[in-house]
């Protein structure tokens, strides 16, 4: 696990623990040993098991684990993880471990549901930058666990020209020219909203177009107009319930912010049992 993730887990534990777990310290002896069992209680895809382990390990460096599940597989439920260690430490880290695992598994599960909707269409599901601040890398890993694909990681690893950039630079052609001159090595995509902007982006040599807020009929017309001259991504106004309807033939990608910003947590629980 990378240092950034370990530090994130440490901050999450510190946020919850504060000056100390007063309930656990008042009621549980220092030498009590226990096993904590995490169970999946609803259908879905797990993501973040190693992150949950890290939360428990930071609370008790001597903890040992037995995994009963793998990430990236659809499961109807059942045992996920056993952790053997000091009861105080397991109880103190319980909520942090579950919060992270439930959140990431929720992202993976919603992604998997959307990927199922796209089966047979040839359209690939992408995430967006609409992620929880500080959790982007983990949430994007959860998207991959659910069978989706990652869009750019941030503002630094690809050029995505949107309407505000175009307005500020004075047109699509000029915006593309400036971006090519400044970052010729990076992938480039241009957001377009109508036929005129499609033609301008193609004339400027944009290799990929983001078709913004188009209904399925408009998307089909855009596919026909582009006729294979650029990759096509649909985004905006699309949710899990409508993703299939927007997967028109000839479209390459659908990007869906909902898989990260609106994913419900997967139902998981942790029970601690004292060991003799």
C-alpha cells in the first residue's frame, strides 16, 4: 500500500479517535483478545478490503487477517474478513474500517450495475472527477473493481477543453491550438454541444469529442456526423437508469459522475467476539 493511502487512513482514524476511545477504554480490558468478523449483508462488489485491513493494522500492528472474499467479484453476501487482535484496537478502528470499505464497495457495486446495463453495446463506462475530496485514487480503483474504466485522474494528465475554456480562449480552434502547443504529449478531448461545435472540433483535429447533454437521438445524429473521425464520449444528463438508452451504436464511452458522487454504501457489518 502506498504512503498516501496509509496517511489517509491515519487521518481518518485520528478524526474518529480524537483524544481517545472513551467507551472502549472504560469497558474493555487492555489484554482482551478478540476476532472481528466483517460480513457483506447485501449483493454487490467489494472494493477496499486492503484499506479496511490497514485501518485495523494501524490500530493494532500485531493484528492478523483471514480473507474470505476477493475484490471485483459480484457476491450475494457472506463473510468478507476476519481480524484477530486486541479487542480495544479492533473496536476503536471498527467504524473507520467499515466506512472506507462500505464507501468503496458502494462505488464498485454501482459501477458494476451500470456496466451490466452496457453489456453487448460496445460502449465503455468511464468515471469522472466528481469524487470525494481526498478519496479520488481509492474511488477510481473501486470503479475498476466494478468493471468500469478511469477517465483522467485530475487536471494534469489529459486536456479536456470545455465550454468555459472555449469562451475564454475565443473559440474551439484557438483553444485546441493553444492546448496542442502547451501539452502536445497529452490526450486531448473537446466538449461539444451541437453540430456546429462538432464540425469546429473536427476541423481543429480533435481526436476525441465529449458530446455534452445530448439525448439518444442527438447522440445517434452526432455519431453519424462524425463518421469515425474521432472517438466519442457521451456525458451529462445520464444516470444509472438511462445509461443503456444512451449507449447508441458507434459511441465509444459514457462517462457517469453518479458512480462516485451518488453511490450508496454497500451494507456491511463487523461483529467482535472475545477469544479465550
